[in-house]
DNA sequence: GATACCGGTATCAAATCCATACTGTTGAGG
DNA sequence: CCTCAACAGTATGGATTTGATACCGGTATC
């Protein structure tokens, strides 16, 4: 079985995909939507420190990639819900693993940053 | 077992860690080193389109985080090898999954980008 | 002498990110 | 009526990151 796409090739579409995933806030947003739909403000509150501008951009990008769905319930005050699509949920699997890795290995990295490399 | 670190907390060190992982080229470099040590130029060639400046920065960052080791064999022409540390190899596991996801789901995303979102 | 190899730097422009303030609409409180 | 808050964002302008391109030193080879 040969691969149809190779992330290392400059012209491969998978490169674009990976860059999107690697965008600064993508992983946070996807993980934030892991437990179900959330409203804009809820996401913003949940992901501490994200600015509305960047959150909007990230959500729009994820939406156009088909990872996130935006449901506007209209009315007032505005009511918009964001949720992961099927595709988004499938991405959640590897991203949750990355998040877990990050939370698990914080001490190792803090350690490495403050000491001489040994390994 | 409760979590010691929470990526969603603005002040949590895991946030920094995750941002590093999410840095534009980190995943490419880590994956590029998956099969063993490589020299600077080899990495640069392998990851098409990365510039030397960015590669240097990424490698230095990964090195200071203890994910990559830099071995300088001196001599001339220069001979420097980069390899994953134990910690780096452990990160490879989730990152390889992300890479795989990217390569697998390219069609879905291209599709979503060109059509109206339907979920 | 000219050129290539290797592992990077230097320089400057462009894209992205961040902090902060502000918008429009409507309902509630006074 | 006037003011304020809630929600989902925009606008602005500056800081940070990224990227493109050129260049460096030392050796070996042509």
C-alpha cells in the first residue's frame, strides 16, 4: 500500500492540512469542542487567553476545512453554536493524544530547559 | 488520578509546551527524524520548502526542550547530526498519528473547502 | 582560481498574532 | 426615556513570527 499523499512534499495538499492543524490555536479549539457544541463566548472563556479576533479566525478556518460547524440560531442576544463535524471528531483522536502528551511531559521539558541536555 | 496540568489554563506550563508542539515546523522536523539521525542539510532537503533560518530555529527550540539532540562531529566540511532523544521519540507517537490523519483526510478537507459545508 | 559542500547567519519584507477598544441589537432595570 | 449588560463578533495598530534571498568560513576538488 503506497501513500497517496506525502506531508514532506512541498506541493502536497497534505502540507496545507498539516499547517492548518499546526496553526497556533487549532488544537485548543478542537479540544475545546470535544465535549459537545459550545457558544463563542464559552469557547473564549474556556481557552484562557485567546483573543476574540484569533478565535474568530481559527473558527472560520476550521469551518471552511469542514472540521467545525457553525450554527446560528439568530434571535437576540445572538446565539451561535460551534461543534465538531464528523471529520473534526476524527481529528480529535490524534489531537487528544498530543494534548495528553503535553500535559504528561511538562516536567521533562521544564527539566530539559533548565539543565544541560544529557540524553 | 487527577491531572496536574491543564492546557486550557493560561498560566499552565503545558500551554507553552503545546504551543511549541504547534509551532509551524515542529511536527515536520520531529517526523523527519523518526527514522534516525539526520544531518542539517538532509533534513532541509527532506522537508521540502523549509528555509535554513526556520529549520535552525526549530531545531534549537527542540533541543532546548530536550526533544532533539545535536551532535557536532566537527571536521570539515562540517558534520552535525540531529536525532530524537527519548523524550522526542515519545512525542513521535502522537505526532505520527497526526501526520497520518493529515495524509488520510486530505480529500475530505479539499472537498469541504470547495463545497458548501453540509456535515 | 573557480566552484561546490556543509551548517549555518544576516537582512529585510510579509504574514500572523496579540491587546485593547469598539460595534449593533435587544432586553432588563431604574 | 436612559443606561447598562449579554452576545458575537470587528477595527485598529503594534509586536512577534515567518519567509525569501543572499551570504559566510573553511576545505576539497576541478
